[in-house]
């Protein structure tokens, strides 16, 4: 049995799996030790809840009840200070420790070229790496063909999908393997997408479907649709998948690139519904998601081990941000600019990358959204070129065509 493209392997993990299916490779030392993990938070994570700009004079007025307690206050929900302007969500304690150790960088006010507010279209544009929907392959799949030859020389597959279905970013002709936990959702994404697209021209039907799916997610205690993706998982499944990813990528002949989806971030209602409970318990759906993200990042680091973690970059993104102001159901609606994270031993952490315009209404995009000042593709290019060794020619011409304005970032990764 081979681990090959579109093969789903259930209930196995890491080095034991590789030893079973590729015993010859398990003894081979890979040429490169560089790893890359792409984590997609589907549904539109609220960048100002994940990375609140508490130091902006307009922050508390604009956010109202969505704002957590200020850093340094005597509250278990006090934000975790990064600098005089930004903090981390109080549920991201382990990621905050990574930031302090120089292993996590924060990016703010960034977005894809997409400027509407559809989950479906925003995810498509984010994952195909262009400005529209015509391209049917994912930028990460196209990048596999441009990796240095030695990266692929001693392994069956360079990349793998961790989860039930292949994300758009990995779709294409290049080969990859996959692993899915037995408990992962198995509903057809294509079916749900077709229904949603058919309903889209009718505002009443489209709105009803969105509300029904959101209600079903909340009743289940975690996302089962991802709002445009049925790859949503609860926090425990996500943590498990991050641990399994570390086992695969740690192995000498294992994959070096992995994708993981974590859905359920569509926060239209009751976004910050915390209650005063023991810290070991989850208090509401959205705090649960942040705790899951935090625990998942820590689990990946633990599973990789010190040597592999030292050669790893983890990129955490979402398709768009949320509105700055709270809506009538104590949530936020689809927005534009948002936040992302880079973590790992190859990251120059302890820094915030943000061209901050501010939260005054005149400084917002269309008077409601955080203004996007950086293109996600700048970050994607930085990782592919400076970490994985993709040459500039194919990076600009084939992987991210017509994107020369999205330039690479300097000082974000270690040489």
C-alpha cells in the first residue's frame, strides 16, 4: 500500500504509519528538514478579537461589549499584552508564550485581493492565489512543482492533507497524501456548495440557509459546515490533527508540507459569550475555538519535537476579518482586513507586522471594516521563497500571477 494522491488513511498516525506503508523510506534521511504547515481558520476569524488593538483611542468605543478586559487588569479575561497598541486574546496563552520566546509573529490589517463578503468566494480567492475564481488549482499545489528537486528526492510525497477533504489550496495535478481522523465530518462539500450557490441569488433563501447552518453548528458545539466548507471540526479534533501533523512531518522520510482546516469562525451572534467558570472548561463556542487554536499550536510544537520545530513555519490565516462594530445579535458580520499568525522555529517572532490606519470611522474600509493594508500573498510568497526555496520566476509567473505588487516581507523569517 502506498500513501498517494487522494488516499485517505484513517486511524493511523505519524512515524508508525510511515513505517507500515513505506518501510524503505523510513530509514532514508531527507535532504531538507524544513517544514511548512498551513492552517486555514474557515468562517472569518475576527482579527480584533484575536489581536485586539487595545491601545487605539477608538478601540473600546468601537468594540463595546466585544472588548475583553485591558492588559494588566485583575481579570481572567484580561488581554495578553504584546506592546502598547496590540494584545492577544486571553485564550491564546500558549501562543502568547511563543511570542515572548520569539517563535510567533503577528500580522494585522491584511486581506486577499477579494473585496466582497461571501465566504465561498473569499475562500476560493485565498486558496487559488489569484484575484478571481477562474483558476481551479490551489497555489500550494502549484508550488509543489516548483520546490527544489532535493526536497522531493527521498520521499513518496512532499505534501499531505490532514482532514476529511482536500482543501482548494492543495487541489491540482501535483501528488499529495492525506490522513483523516475517524471522527472528522464526512458530508459532501460539493453538495453543500451547490445548494448554497443555487440559493445565493435569492436573499431570503440564502439568508435562511446561512442561519440554519449556523444554528446547527452551535447546537453541535462546533462547526460542521465551515460556512462554505464542510471541513469544520471541533476543538478536540483540531488539536488531535495538529498532533498527527507533527508526527508525520517529524519523520525523516515524512511529508514536509501539511494543510489543516479549522472551521466554525463565522461569528454573527454571541461572539464573546464567556461566563465565570473554571479555566479548564470551555465557556461558549467562540472561546472554545480560541482555546482549541492555542492548544493545537502547542500540540504541533510538542509533536514535532525540538529539532523539527526548529525548522518549521506555521501559517495561520482566515478568509477575511469581521466588522469593527458589534451587530444587533452581539456578533460581527463579514468584513475585510483581519489578522494572521506565523509561528515556528524558523520565524523571527516577537514582532507585529501591521500598517495600522486606526479605528476612526473615516479610517475604516467602507466605514465598517478594518482597512486592509497588506496582501496575504506577500506572506505566502515570503514563506515559499525564503523558507522552502521556490524561485522568484515561477513564484510570480505561475504560482501567484499578476501579483507583483504583493512583495515579499523582509526580516520575518530566519535565514
